[in-house]
């Protein structure tokens, strides 16, 4: 499993709108993609301008197979719904879920 991790700086007064629009636009789009296993949106109770979105993907190949033009169209739709300069992607990353396997018990 692969985790897509995105951290946004959002105008505090637009944080709830950001979360709503993200669900209606980005989450709805991602849900229709092969290999998308789910998404969570996290808020920081100590920083009202911070939003983190994580998506779980079955494989890196499935995540990266989304056509660039569809990503661009979806971002344009989201950006238009939010308004100019209301948010900024400040960090992005990918992670793999790993579990320690204790072979000493076999």
C-alpha cells in the first residue's frame, strides 16, 4: 500500500469550505480511480490554517497512472471553487506502509 500525503496552508476562515470542496471535487474524483483505497482529511487543532490530506493507494503504479490532463482539470475546478490565493500546497510526499515481521517466532 502507498500513501499520498499532502499538506496545505489554507486561509483560516476558508478551512471548512476547503474540506467541503475537497470532498466534493477531489475525493469524488479519486474514488473513481482504480487502486484508490480511501482518503482522510486531518486538521491541526493548534493551527487553524493547516490541512493534511492522505490517500491510500493499492500500488504506486495505479496512483501514478492517472492522466495528467484529468489531474489538471480537477485542480482547476477545485481552485475555481475556492477562489484565488485561498490555499497553497506546502508539502507533498509518498509513504509505504511497512510492518515489522518477527521471524524469530517461526
